[in-house]
C-alpha cells in the first residue's frame, strides 16, 4: 500500500542522562504525525537521523506515516541486489518516465493521499504534521495539507531541485513542484533547514525564517583519537553512495599520477559501499570493502586517517552543493577522521573548514592541486590541528544535544 502508518515510532530509548536531554524530553505540546518518504526500517542516513529523534521523545508522542515514491515501492522496483539496481536505473532512462508517473500521481492519486494523511493525523490527534520534504509526492501532499489549514512543520535536507534534476523531471513539472515547495514553506508554521547557506537562501527566496537542525551525534564517549597519518601510509576512505563521480575520477587519476605517493607517504584509498555501475573509475589498487552496516562501517573507518568528502563542481548542482550539509561529515568526524573536502569554495563545509580546520577543502579538479591539498592536510595532521578542531566540531556544531534542542524549538514552537 502506498502510504501507511509505521508501528513503533516514538518509542523512547533510555535517557542519555544529561540535563539538556531531560529538558528536551520534557517539552511536549501534544502528539505529532511525521510524514516522510524515508523507510524507517532501512539503514540509510535519513532513517538513522529520524529514528534518533524519534527515540529521544516519549513513547507514542510522535507517530510516523511512510509515503514512499509512487510506483517505486513494490515489485521489481524494490528488488535488491544488482538486478534491482539495473531495473531502477533502466526505468530512469525511459524518456519522461518520472515526469509521467508524477503527473499521474498528481492527477489521479494526490487527493486520496491528502485525505489519507489527514485521516492519520486526526486518528493520532496530532497537533502538527512534521514533514521531511524529500520527495515530490510528499511536497505535493504537504502543500495541500497546509492550504487546508493543518499545522505543518517542514524539514528540508536538500533543495528539491536536486532530486528533481536527478529524476530528469521535465521543466514544466519541476517548476510546478518548486512552486508547491515555495507555498509550503510560506504556509508552514515552522521550517527546519540543514545549514546556514540554506537558511540564508530561503530567507531571500521565500521570505521565511528557519531553524537549523542537523544530524547530531553523542560525542561524549568518543575517545580523542590522534590520527595515525604521521608516518608510513595514509589511509583514505570514502563511505556511502558515490554521486560525485567526476570528482572521484579526478582524485583517482591524481593519485595514480603520483603512484599513490604524497609527501613521502603511501596513500591507501578505500571504498565502503555499493560501487556505481557506470561513470566512476575503478582501479585495481583501490580497496573495495563492499556494503556494510552502519556499525561495521564506523568500526572500519575508525582505523582510517582521512575521510573523502566530494561535492559536485558541475554548475547544474550549484544550489544543492551550496546549501547541503552532508551527513557523511558527522560519521567521518565521529570515526576520528580528518576531512578531505573535494568541492567548490562556496559549499557550507568549505566555509566551516575556514572556521574549524578539521580538514582541508580542495576547490579544483586539477591533479596537481589535489595532490598539493592532500599534502597540506597531512601537515595539519602532523601538527595536531585537525584533531583539536574535530573535537570542537563534535562538541559545538554537531552534537546530539544541539540537534535535540533545536528540534524541540522547531517542532513545538508557536512562531
């Protein structure tokens, strides 16, 4: 069934023990319905983020409604393994496939979905609907709910232009969804964004204020681990889904050109995750570690030195590169890694690295520049600068207590 309540949402974990955590738990103004396209049973970063917030609240305080992408949640589209990936990739190459399915959804399904979510909110006696605006379907439903007078709390991780471009939605329907998104933000009771750049852009574009809510981590029990990249090899790792293929290819070519030797140290490049079927160079000297659970990946990364964090240089993705705050950053920092941020200078992480040098940015695809910036990162590590800046990042920018504090302000404020 497309769209359904999720059992168990809002089941609390044991209290972490901090006064701030207790205060965050105690503030509640009635039940809330979460509507999201994220499968909360998955191991993706979105599911981890949402489940951590759900676990911080009292049992039953937040109920969840899963609204998966229309026609994409069943049969071959949901098949696992290489075959399922090929089917999904092939569907995206059918001209106008996603435009056609989304137009059909809007014309023939949307009214029923709006009624179903509204009924779920009524059944939960929800005072507000918390929306993660990360699919066209959810944006269209939420826009209607807001117009009907529901109290909407909208959380934005990536600007919708990003996933609409990835789906190759035609220009007119993309414009329609973006107009619905703008109305939704203006009609929402509260908006949460991922970072300062998005906050500034949406203030300018839509005239709305917003709260920054990022995925936070409990850093109190993470040991201060000085990077081992002081002699011998430098172990670099990429973990997750690789979308920035041109940037990866530039890194691989740069390392290949110097025989993986930078500053007198051997660079060992590791890849955790499902390697792309096409478009990315796959040299034999890279260590391909395959898909791992979040816990397994964190354990592997804790033995590495540098986390590779690429973002697109392609102007088509400037808005998302400028406004996103990558979830990989939290995982890399938690694992004790210095960051090699391979991205344009206008990204939020590039700005943050100027304030806290827990790594370096490389705003170039040129081989010489890549090698030079990696050498500079090694020098920062030798001086212990990355490690101390990383600890400040964990304590002051991406802690779980900061996340919960601002989440409570976002979800329960009457502004």
